[in-house]
C-alpha cells in the first residue's frame, strides 16, 4: 500500500516526466527579413541555450524561404502565412508540414494598403474604374519581391478586366519600404501590397483595404511554423521547443522586439538574446524536460 501511495504521489503527466533528446545538433532557421526576424531569432536563442548549433539565414522572399526549408532536412521557418497566401508553396514542395495546433500569430491580414490620409479609398473595389485614383498613383500598385505569396495573389487579380489599367511594380522589401516611407513623409498617394502584423503599421497610419472579392483569401489568415518533414525525427527536442514557443508566443512582445530592431535600429541578435535572458520563466517552460548538452 505504501508503495502504491508513493507511486501515485510521484506520478505526473508524460509531458512532465519524459525527457527529450536533442538529436542532431545542426539546425537552420531561414527567416524573411522584417516579417519574421524577431520570433525566428528568439527561437534560435532558446535552441542554442540547450545545446543546438543554429544558423539563422535571412532570405529576401517567400520563394527562397520555402526552398531552403524544403532542401534542408534540418530546417524550419516561422513565417508561413495560411491558409491562402503561402498555399502555392506547400503545393510545390511535398516534404513540408505545417504546425497548426496553435498559430504563432492568430490574425494575419493580407491585402492592399494605403495611408489613412487617402480618406476616399477603403476597399479594393475602389480601384475599379476610378480614373482620378488611378492617375494619382500612375495606375501603379507598389509591390515587393515577386516571389512573395502576396505578389502571386495580386498578379492573379490583375488579370481581371476590372483591373486592366493597373500594373504591379515588383522590387524588394527594402525598396518597397523606402518608397512607402518617402511617399508617406510627403503625404503623397500610394497603394501597396501589405501584410500584418508588420512594424510599419505600428509606426505610421496605414489601413488595409477591404477585400470583398476575397482576392487574398478569406480574411482569416494566420502565421505558422513550417517544418521539413524529417525535422521532428532528426531534432525531437528542437521540435518540441519550437512548437511550445508557438503555443505561447506573445504578439505584443513581437511588436516590441520589431520596434527595437527596425525603428530603434538595435542589433537584432542582441535584442533576441536580451529577450530570452529577461524571460527566464518562459524559457524554463519552453525547455522543460529537455536533455541539455
């Protein structure tokens, strides 16, 4: 009876009592510039703390992001926008899997965007047959790298006769942001491809346009981890840590981290390190039961 009581007192959940091996030590986390840098670098720091060798690789667009994750069985990313925006990349690469038990970001928004001082523009429908609006921006939508999901969706929409006068300028994230900031400073009209959350919407007054035709999906996009299908077996502890972070990620923290990196121009690596060091209780929860080396 005593043995039974002691056994019962010592029992707990399998999560509490099990320990998870690191597996392979080398991991790559590609990330897409200012869209996912903060969360990607924080995950990397936690993984480093338990003994992994982590390489974080900035990439210019979604195309290279998914290609890198597909080609490297030791890779995952924290930047997948679903169910619509990045769907084409999941269709292209059959060795990827999405962790969606819990979203990293629950409410992501993808559409066209304008400054709030463009008071008469609230919907993508406003672009149809509006000569004054078209002329004010030279019938141009300012875009980003053509390998991003939002560009694929916009290009597809422009094939519609209602948008036959419009063109989409492709560039890069950096060039697009520079153009947006210049136009905003001068209070000039601009229409651009937008995704939220993004630090620029926190720092300047922009609005996402309504999308009545569902060009950019249902309007209920979210952000998820995307793993190479071999990753979980190769790095069981890293998979557990990354998914725990996804389950527990604080969007307000991400906004604060992104501000430090992109507005205050602090060193991104140092920002991530400081965050992990200042949130020991979170890190302990994320790494509980992990066999550190």
